[in-house]
């Protein structure tokens, strides 16, 4: 009963806010009708679906063939993480939502996007770690989108959130435009650990996974510090092979 009343209250508040601060959906150019994931309208938001096609069982990169189970990169260069649990493909409404939060500062999208992670079959773990930003990058953006989404999951699953267990100790070049090899070189030695990690089974959360360079370096750092296992969870996977 209380949940029903609360949901109705959110709906009324959302309609009121949208009437006061109308916005246009960047995907279909119609008026947004929900403040919770504004400016993306409800119709476009409902188009965000979990990817169910063939993918690498280790890094979750989408594969062309249903007969493939492991990608070439994981076969030739096995990562430190045991597996990647990924929600969707980095395109359309999902990509737009991620970019709006990440580059336009729409923090409110962290809640609905964090809830998308809850559709994944989360394994039991000892804690959740968001991929960190460097101090200068954090000052520039004002927030860490991975941390905001990790808070949503941590609260819902009642799993500890470790905000300072993994730190980015140096600034690196933007990964956009770099090859997979250049990305790995760019991130080498960029992270450090803090606190007791020995024998912990950890979920490493990031918003987008492209080549996997960030997840690989973060996982390598955590495993070297004594973690029992690192499982990566991502909201969107880019690229198909």
C-alpha cells in the first residue's frame, strides 16, 4: 500500500516538475514526460533493453557468431577479472543517458540507470568498487558517475560500497581515439589500492566498457593487492567482433 502511494506521489511530482520545467527528448524531439529520466521521454527510455545476443563469456564483448564463446583478446591475453556482467549496448537511448549524465552533469540519471544494473544476476560478493577518477578529473566533473550508480546498487543489495579502496593516482590521456594497445599503455600503473583487500570477492562497476583496458588495469591492481576475485559489471558494452 505504501509503495503504491509513494509511486503515485512520484508520478504526480514528476508531472508537476515537467510542467514547470518542460524539456525536449533528444531522441524523438517530443516533450519529456518524466522528471526521473528527463530529458529522455518514457517511450524512448522504455526502449533501453538488456542485450541478449552472443557475447564473450569472459569480457562480454558482443560477438557476431552464436557459435563463439570467447573472444580472441581473452584467449590470447586473459584478463585479471573472472567475468563481465553487462546490461546493454552503448547506443541509442542508453548511450544518450550515459552521455547526458557523464558530460552534461545530469546526476539525477544515476538513480534510474543504477536500477538497470539490478536486472543483472548479481553474484554474492564482499563489496562494490566504482572505477575511480583522478583528483583533477573529479574536480572538473564534480562527481563520479560510477560512484553514484554504485550507491544505488549498494543500498538495494545491502552490499558494502568501498569508495576509497581503489584510487586513480595519476591523470591519463582521454581514452577516446586511442587503440586498445594505446589505452593499456595509457593506464599502466594509473591505479593504486588502499585498505584491506586480501581474500575479498569484489564487484568492479563502470558505466561503459569499450576495449576493456580500464577494467583490466583496475582488476589487475586489485588482484595484485590480494583480492580473491574481481567481477566487472558495466551498464553498456561498445563494439562488436
